[in-house]
C-alpha cells in the first residue's frame, strides 16, 4: 500500500509536570519540524491550561489552528497517561482545515451543534469529516449531535468525544485557538484529497432476553417491561440492596444495548432512585426501544479495540494510514484494569500497523457514518486519515 503524497500526520505525548513544557514537548514530537495546519490537544484538567496552550502555540506557530479538550486520560503510541498531554498534528497541501466554536445554550443546545457545523462551509475537498469536541457535562449530548446533523445532513461523517475532568465531574474545558472555553462545542472541519475512515466498536455482547422501555423521558427510564426499571435491573443482576449500593459498589456502570441496524449502541445507566424505582444515565433512551443487558470481559474489549481500528483502515480504499485520532470511552477502563489499558494500546498499535495515533478517554463518543444516530458509550471510535 502507498499513501497519497502532500499530507502528513504526527502524534506526540508528554508527562512533564510543567504545563508549558508538557504542551511544547508533545507538539514538537508531533510536528517533527513541519508546519502544521491543525494541532489537536488532549490533556488533564490538572494542568495550567492557558500555560499549556501557550507552550503549544510557541512550537506550532502563529498560523496553526488549535483545538482540543480536557480528558479522563490520554492515549497515544507511547501508552496511556493520566495527568499528561497527547497531541495530534497534521499538515500539507492535501488537507484543508476550518474551525469554529459555539457556546451551549440551556434553552437551545441544538443551536451549538448547528453553529459548529457551519465550519464545513467553503470546504470543497473530495473527502470531509467534522470532528466535534463537546463539553462532557452539558446534559444535552444528543441535542448537540442532532444540531450538527441538521446542519450537514447525511453526506459528511461526524466523529469526536465529550470532554472530561479526571473523574471530578465538576467542570470540563475545550480549546479553541488560544482560548480555554467551558460549556462549549469546538468543531474541526477537515477536508482531504485522500480518503478518511471511521471505526466504531465496543466488544460488548447481549444478555438475553431483551426488554422493552415502556416508560422513559430523555435519559430517565421509569419502566422496563411495564415494571419499575430499578426493580428489573436489580433482579436481572441478582442483586439485593439499594440503588446507591448497586451503582456504587455492586455495578458502577450498567450497560444497556440499544438495538440498531448495525448492532447495539451502548447506553450507560449509572444511578437510580429507591423511592421512584427509576434509573438514569447521560443519554436519551427512547420509549418503546428494545434494550438488552450487556456484558464483556477483557478479551472482548480488546477485540473491540482491534475491530474499531481495522474497520477505520478498511475504509481507506487500500491506502496506508497516515495517522489516527482515537476517542475511547473512560468507562471501558473499568474492564481493562491491571495492565489491560497497556494491552489495549498494544492492540491498537498492531491493528494500525504502527501508524501514529493520539486520543483521549471521553465522557461519551461521537460517530455517525450514516443515519441520524451518533452518540455512543463504552465504545472506541477511530478516525483514520490516508
């Protein structure tokens, strides 16, 4: 296989304690002396974010578009870090880059997605993709993606992730140029004269029988199979106790598989109400939907990582990958403890044939290749560029 010329992609990482140094080190590794058109920065909320961006800008140069967000862990070819920085950079005549940011309004969150999708205007390249980096505590993830979809339709794929804050769940941040934002969506509209490939996989499998969501509103489920939802989940898990005991000590994450044409989208249920007997997560689960309890072991999660990378590369029309952006759900880490995350990085390296990659552990993943659905959980989403 041979890559189309005139484009390049690089990745870099740093665990330096000094924020400006960490940003600069990661960028220097990623650009390798080249002039970048775009630099994508993923870092811990523990850093001095403005100092870190200043270090990035000093090495990337005045003309580079900078986007990014805070994380629940960073990943790249060198491994996973917590408290570190991971950077992707790309450039060359074969890439076109537009960026845009929008504040998320409580009264109209869809408008933010639609506004960021405007970054695609004037992008006339043969291949296009919109990368969304969204506030992970917005409470309206579906609406943001729907807003972006309403602006671009089915012709341009979406990928991305929801920012995090090292499991504090207090405030997440997004990067746009030299600005540090919060409660925002940042979009990177990327055009290329070579193909782009998207992989979506998780490795979770159904536990039969299925259930019907007989009463729900947004991310709140009141009834499953016409019974109180909490009662059903406790019974199906053979668990006796309160909702707090179940979600805090029994099963911190309860994955539900939502039936789709190409398999199951995962929805994470993480809390319940003992009096109301309801449960909820962070993403919409429509009333009338068919859902399954889901299970996975470490090998299944590793197989999912491999499949996501393989699927992304398979869409590159036989060309070798220049590099990959990876959006990996932080919830997957619970099934990859005690060395499993290192194993996942090794699996990704092998599946990507050594191509550079950079990414982060997210509060939710964005991936839409066809159809209007685009929000995922407990999933690895990969964007490969040729």
